[in-house]
C-alpha cells in the first residue's frame, strides 16, 4: 500500500468557547482520538458517528508526530498537535519505506493566543528535510486487509536491532511529543511516527536480475543537540555535541552487511565565543580536573555502546587547535581507559591539503591497520547461517566534526566496502563493484552536506573549489553569528518543551539531571518547589586567593625555583600547619578553628 494522507483532522469551538479536535485514521475508523481541555479521549466508532456532524474538516495529513507541550514560564502549557503535511519517499528497506519530512503543521489545541514566533522556529527545524520516519505496512492479496507488521525502527542500527527492539532514545527526536499521548494511555504505535534527525540515502544497485539496496544512514544524537557555536564539547553527563552514528549498509534479499562509524565533538568543556570571522579562537571553559570526569563518562559510554574504540583526532597543530588537541591527548593519557582506547593524532590539513588524499592510505591507515582488521563489520546471511558482529568503531573528530571528519569517514567506509561486497558475493564482476563504489561515494558526499546543514547551517566544505568554499564560509559566518540563537532555542523547545535559556529553567538545570527535562513543566515546578525533601543544606569552605599574578612569566627564573608548587600550597594545605595558616586566616572567625586540618571544598584562584 502506498502511503497517503491517511489521517483526517476535524475541529470545532462550542458555545462555551471550548476548542476540540478529532484525529481520525481513514484506514481504520474503529477508534478516533478526541483532544479537548488538555486531555485525550478515545471514541468508539458508534460514539464518533454521533458527534462528527458537529465538527468541520480541518486538514488531511500523512501522519502524526505527537503533541508539543510548550511552557514559557507563565504556568500555562500551550499544546500543539504536530502532523506531517508533506513528505517524500527516500526508498524502501526490507518491508518498510523511508520518508523525509518536508512540511509539518502545528494545530493548536487551545483557543487562546500563544507564541507563534517560537512555533514557527520549531517548524523550520522539522521542515528542513533533516527528519525521517519509517512506514511499515502489508496488504494481503486474498483479503485486501491492512495488517501492521513490526515497525522498522530507524533509531536502531542493523546489529543493535538484532539484539533488541527497544527504541534507542539517543536518536528518537520526537520522544517528548509522545509523552502527552502516553499520559492518557494512548497506543502510540498505532497513532504516532518516530523520527530521527540526520541523513538517509538509499539507492538501488542492479546485480544481474536481482536488486541490492545501498544505504547510508546517519543518526544524530539529541542528547546534546544544537548549533555550531552554541553547543560545543561535552556536558556533565558525558554527552558530546554533534554526535552522529553513521551506518553504511547493503541489503541483498535477506542478506545484510553493515559498517558503523561515529563522530562527536572533542569531549572537553570548550567553546568559541564572540563574533566569529575567519579563524575561530577556541577556549577551554573548565579546568582539566573538572573536565576529566565528563571525559571519562563519555569514553565509558561509547565503549559500552560500540565496543572497542580508536580515537582519531584530525585537528591541526597550529594556534588554538593545537591547544585543544594537546589537552585532548593529555586527558586520554591520564584516563583509566588509556590501554583500552587507542589515540591517533592525524593533522588532516597538514597531510592531506591540496588533494593529497593518498596520505590517508600511506599514513593514517597504517596507524590503525590492526584495529581496522580486528573490528570487522556486521553481516548476517541466514541461508548459510553466517553471522559476524562488528567489535569496535572509529571515533573520528575535527573541530566541527564536519568537513575533515566526513572525508576520513568516507575513506574508511570505502575501505570496508570491498570486504562487504566480498561477503555478499557481489565482487565477482568489476562493473558491479564499480557501481557500488560510485553510489557510495556520492552518498557520502550528500551525507556530509546534510550533517553540515543541521549543525553549521550550510553544506560541507570540500576543499576543491576556493570560490565555493569561500562562499560557504561567509554563509556560515552569517548563520552562526546572527541566526543560530533562535535555532538553538527551537531545538530546546522541540526536545524539552521549553527554551532552556529562559530564567525559570535555571532552577531545573541546577537541581535535576537532564533526563528529567522531558517531564511536564507542572511536575518539574512541583519537584523544584519540594526540593528540600530530597536535598540537604551543607556547609562548604570556600578559599579565595591569588597566585602567579604575572601569568607564569617567572617560571624560568632561578629566583623562583624554590617556590612551592600550587598543588602543595593549595590542595595539600591540610598536611602542613604553615600552609594551612597561609591559606586560611583563622583569626577572622573562631568558629573556623574546627576546620583547621581540612582542605577547602571550593577554590576561587585568580
């Protein structure tokens, strides 16, 4: 069955100015949803026939993404039914068809005025041709009855979908829109579509009388979502900006071969502030000691999710890129995962500028040759009872995780493609091999452009045309400095229902883990109001002082060779009576005498 506008929406306003909406599935009218006064009711076929004459047809849509509950801090939730009004088929995978969303419609479930500007910004994101859903259906020829099959879940890579059918929330972008339905026990599998954000490319490659599906799927994580200059590095939970899982997969009848690569921002606390033109200045926003726990959490997460890891850092050896690259290397060297995760530094601009891509083979590939062989790739050939699991991934990054990263991922993807084709017995004719390589080269380029548009606002820089790359750089500068704040707020609203930069959210973020942001605002406010029930007041000792006010210029002077190190003077003050007195003026308050032998809890050193 071809996907059509299978949902019809009705609406009416009664004499008491109560606005209500009906959502009807035209292919299955046994039940209809009623939205009224912030609630959802399920009407039977008999009930709907009695009330439908009171309603007017509003619009027909392809599907529903859920209800956006927008809270702007005024103790009122603005509810919107979010539906897909235009989409285009990307291609078919097994028993499912993949669609890209082109247009959405936000239907207010209230009669009062709300913030239309913010809603328009959220619509722009959903309408950016970066969101995809899978549609699974089957029509039996004998009865012509529509039977729902298990839905193909775009959030799961092939290897993970073999182990579980539980949706991967990292890539489930409209999860918050499902909550309103679930709070009224509505079956979301029947009424709603799950979306991913990223890139999906599907091509048919003809192999004699058979058809193979060549696919490249990039799933962008929503755990630390945002725009290029608003969201960088890592957060306290170990989630990094622009984290993308890319899967290169071939479907041939019931045979599958898949290869995974991941990318993500450097897992430290860093940022780029101010107006950015030309070379961008990077700045570490937290010290090494404070950054390291988040760094460790991130490495633990990717080890758990993807197995063995190799970090490939493509940043340069000049200016601020060198600073953040060397800090990255230092954190890895002191990490408890140092022996489990290899770290490879490869200055892409130095080795591969002016089209010297051969250095990827002669230098980079040689550095990771053993892991490239050991990690392997996933394949499943049921008739021959053959299966292999991918045992690890390459975690690749540059500064933005866009242009350089995409080129190196393309290189590794095409390196593994040889082996994928051989496993599926598709390497016997050079013409067929050539078709696959041409198709995947084009898809990797499109993939890079699409990821770049989401994060940076323009297509990827290719390094081939100075005029084109210069034009894109100017467009990025305008986008990043003038337009990204509203786009960032729209991301926050889509994922949490709230503009996280708003004042009333500061309390949420200081008291609660980020997974609780998906809760309705009324519940969040109630939790915060009752925070005294699960928090306690503790006494902290704060040390404020100055040290090395000359910026370290005397480090090479003989006069200062005998100066106590900062760590002895500050962190180990409790070990020495002299240091303790120097650090803490105990004469100011006799009550502080009891903490004479303890170190401060917080330091503020200038």
